[in-house]
C-alpha cells in the first residue's frame, strides 16, 4: 500500500506543519526537494503531496509553479495558509556562546525573511542556504562541535533538540505561506478539522503569438461577468523569449455555466486554457 502524503522534508519544516493540519494521523513520507514531492504523486508513490506555493514576503515559489506546469496531469485539490514564525536556534552545547556563531543555515526564503536580524544582530556570521528549514536544523543538531545555528520553526527545534535563543526574528509580523495539496484527479479535498474560508479555481492560460491585445481581452472576459480574480501571474514557457503562461486565481468554485463560458470565450481568441484545480482553501492560526 502506498504512503498517503508526501511533503518537503525532513521533519520540522513548515510544510510538515501544513501536513499535520491537513492530514492529522495519516502516514507521511518526506522528500528532499519540491520536484521529488510532485513526482511522488505523479508516479503513484503517495496519494497526495503538500508543497509551498506562495509566501507573503517572498512571493511565489517559482519552482513549485514551474514544475507543476511541467509535470502535467496533477491537480490542486486543497490549500491551507500557515502563519510563519522564524526562530534562531543552536545546539544546546553552543547555547552559552551563540553570539559567536560563525555560520547560520536555513532555506533561502527564511534567510531573506530575517534580513534585519541577520544584518543587525548576527552581522559577523556567514549565511548558507539549505534545501529546507528543517534540513538546516537537522544539520545543526548533528554537528555540535561547530559554531553554527539555524533559522527554523519551533517544530524543528523540538524535533532536533535545539535551543531557541531568539524568537520571531522575521522582518514582518504578517508572514504567511500558502501550501497546496496535489492529487492525480480533480476531486476537491475537504478538511474536517479546519474552517473553510472559501473556494478558488486556478487556470493556466497561454496566449496566441499573433493576436494583439489578447491579454486585455482575456481579462475582459472575466470583468464583464463580474468574476473576481485574486491573482494573475506570468511565468515563462521556457520555449522562447516573450512566451509566457498566465496563472489566474478565481475567487469562486467551478460551476456549470459562468466559468466554463468564460473559458470558451478565451479559447475563441486562440488561447490555450487548462484548469489546474477548483478547491477549498483554509487558514489556520493554530499550527
């Protein structure tokens, strides 16, 4: 029997916090990279995978978006927004001398989110990127002989026996990450223990190369129907310069008439449209 849920690991990542909120008590499998998480669903090693898609401070996780587009066949079936609290932690053997930390490890986004702390309080420390905050914490726990530290969450500190010496070191208090659940089919995943905030439908639109004003007409197809868009973002198609996909988030559930008719109108312009998912989204301040 395949494992139920894959996530960006190891234990102690913010992705694991999202998994615990969405799939409490389910079997899980951690992967070292986002592409590996997505491939795990694609090839049937897990039923679902949870990956980060967007952060309020650092924006879209482009690797997730690009690989999801390339992987094909997978759908977004749910979403949860997780508050992000970053802490600086060291091995207990280095607790007294933490001010002399030579190198701080963390995910690139976490380092960027803690710029003020790193610049003001730890300006003599080097910074090294790691595949995840949890992996950084794990590395620090395994090397007590080195004067190193990690930026990660409280779950990582607990998991790897580290001491938090500075809490809430992120630059902005309103720091959140949006995680999506991927699955092979488009059946929306409802979570019983979380309060649903609403529904989204995500489309991927590619424009024709020989149609002037196509993007304006695409947006007009939504506007005159009074369909609210919460996000539109372009990503390169990786075929040639100037060729882009447009990712569009619609603030409502896929219906039988309104959104299908909008898609049909867009396709008459020569655009290609793919529905990446129509799914409930949740928000939790308890994880």
